[in-house]
C-alpha cells in the first residue's frame, strides 16, 4: 500500500481520533468541573481505583515523571489530592484523594460514560473487538521492534 502523505496513514488517523476524543472529553468535563483537565481527571480515577505509585500512574497515563510531578502538585494545590512522604524512605509518597476530589470523581463518572457512548456510538461489539485486537497488534509491533 502506497501513501501520498503522512496524514493519509492509519497511524495519523489513530492520532487524529485520540485528539478528537480528548477534545470532546475536555469540553464535556469542563462543563461540570471547569478547573480540571482530562489528565487530572484520569489520574484522580486511577488513584481512586488502583493502588499504584506515582511512577506507575505516570506510565499508565503516558506521562514522564517530571510532568506527572507537576500535575500532582497542581492537583494538591487545587485540593483534589494530598501527598504524604514516608519517613522511612523519603522517595516514597502516598497520594490520597480529598473529599473535594471524591466529589469531582462522582461528577465525572457519568460524563466519562457519556463521552464513551458518543465516541463509540455506531460501532458494533464485533467492530470494537476487532479494533482492540488490531490496536494491540500495532502496540506489540512497536514494542518488539527494538528487540
């Protein structure tokens, strides 16, 4: 298959889809919680549902450690999170969601559900399974190419 320009590749389409979904998500999230970003919302939800370190969360949301540190600081400043440094190992910290953060999660859950419904509206279950399988193959190809 020959492509005329980089913008006509499937990888460009994947990027375009991600950006369109993030725009939709941010617009709808901002209506309910004007002071939060998609990344902050995602981080709040991960902290709420999973016992992960800051580094593990950074990997899950595709952020480098420095960016993650800045985002966490902003979320602490906005009173969404608290951070407690362990006395025994100063490199370790515990992130906890504040009451304000929990209220935001409650507001976000139906918005996130609605965003997914909008984005996946005309896709069948079979198409979703096929898409997931294809995307996983692309990811594995990229991850194993340097081995």
